[in-house]
C-alpha cells in the first residue's frame, strides 16, 4: 500500500502567527511602499515570509540582493518562502517547481507559469515592498 498525500489547504505560516504583522506605509512616499522587515533580520541566502495588505510575500536575499515574490506557488499553493534556492531561483518545497527571483517566470514546471514579483528598496535599515495600486 502506498503513501497518500491529501492537500487540505494553504501550506505556510498561519495568520496571526508570531512574526506576521501588517506593515507600516512609508509616510514620505506617495507610492505604495510597505515596510516588510528589518534588513538585519534577513541573512544572505535566506528567505522570510511576511504579510502585506493581507497577502503573503516571500522576501529573499540572494547573493546580497533582495527580492520580493508572491509566497504561493501557482501549482498547489506551496509556500515558496519555505523553499530552497537554485541559482537565482526559488524552488517550491512541494513539487520542485522553480521560479526566477527577478522575473517570477517558472524555470521548472509548466512553461508560462509565473508568480508576481514586487519592487523592493532598503531605506533606513528597513526593507520596503511596493505594491501596484490595484492591490492596495
């Protein structure tokens, strides 16, 4: 008899878990930048999952550069922030679908699939993520 895997919902940290918070809006910016986390809390070649405007975002620091992508893999909803790196891509921990951190395009999985990527900036020791107007 084989092992059966049943997916019952979103994989990832639960809402209200310690570490999730609604971030601050940058008061000096007319654009939609939101504070994600302290730059010092993100080690090189690591990822953190944050919640911004009700959406879970994986913040990655790879080779010294910071990226922000949707946390949810479009395949089965795996938490990309719990994945691993392969080159400049993140690998979903469920089925190894792989997404480029710069473009969000799938490099392994279904051709044409992608995850959203977000502009990031570091200011005053904080990582800020910009959301398009339609998501704020």
